[in-house]
């Protein structure tokens, strides 16, 4: 089985930009017009490696299959990420664990690196980050960490409103957030935090009617806060 990472000359944790850059550099060296037809097979393998690693789903399947193939060599991507002491490797580790259904470990790594203050969007490709953020919010919700789940989803909707990614799935995320507000969130936060949460939903794509509901809740809660002082 071909080692696609080795063919491209990159590390297993390389991001999409690094993969594209490596492919372009190698392709220039191996292109038949430059290197001759003798390197046509090497060029074919390079293209196959690039196509496998530049697509998130194909890369996931390749990593899974290759990890089994290379067990005898002792390489393990999870171990490699754990050994790297950088925010980027930790963000990738959170996503890696979520994709492999190791949700508790993913949450543990996320918390160890700051939790809500860990800005994974700075270290992951945009699509990877948005997928990771949504899955992580779901898992936090399941474990009754409602405030953290809400904050992740609100940030996700703000980014989705800025530049769509989920598209047809976005209404489901909004419904999820509204259900979280209606059934779970208010019971676990104080009034000041509740106001902050409602304010974070203004201007991120909810309807005018929904925003009016959020504003009404802000006004009512703010009045209660003032009367208690």
C-alpha cells in the first residue's frame, strides 16, 4: 500500500494548503514535459496521493486503512498528534478523536487546551473546524454541558451567517439551538449569562420574529436583574 504522505513529502498532520503546495512542487518535478515519460508512473501515483488526501472523506478512509497496514512499523497518527506540543496538533487531535467516536477523549483534549477559549478555527481548515465544532457541541449537550454546547453552536451560526457552509442543514442547527434554549439552557446559567446568550443570537441569521423573542427575553431578564439590586 502506497504511503501517500511520503509520496507528497508531507507529515500526516498536514493541512489542505500544505497538501496542495506539496503536490504542485512535486508535479513540476515529475511532469512528463520536464522529467520525461519515464516518470509517468510516479506522476500517476502522485496524482492518486493528492486526490486521496485533498478530500476529507477519502483522507479519513485512507488514514483508517493505512493505519492498519502500517501497524508493523509502529506508526500511529493518534500517538504522533499526542506527542506534538502545538495548538494545531491538539485541534487536529480533537477532530481526530471525534471522527473515530472517541468523544470523551476529544472533550478531554478540548478542555485541557482551554475549552471555550481554545480557538480551533485558527488551526483547522474552515470545513474541518465547522464539522468539528458541531459534533463537539452535540457531544457536550449529551453530557449535559448545555452552556458550552450553546456557545459553540452560536459561534458556528455566526460564521455560517457570514459565509454559508452547512446550507440546507442550517435550519436544523437553528432549531437545535432554539430547543437548547427552550428546554435546557436557562436552568443552568445565571440571569446575566442568559442575557449575554440571548444577545449573541442577534444578527446571526434568525428571523425577525425570532430576534424579537430574544430581545423580549433580554428586556424581561434585565428588568429582573435591576429589581434585585
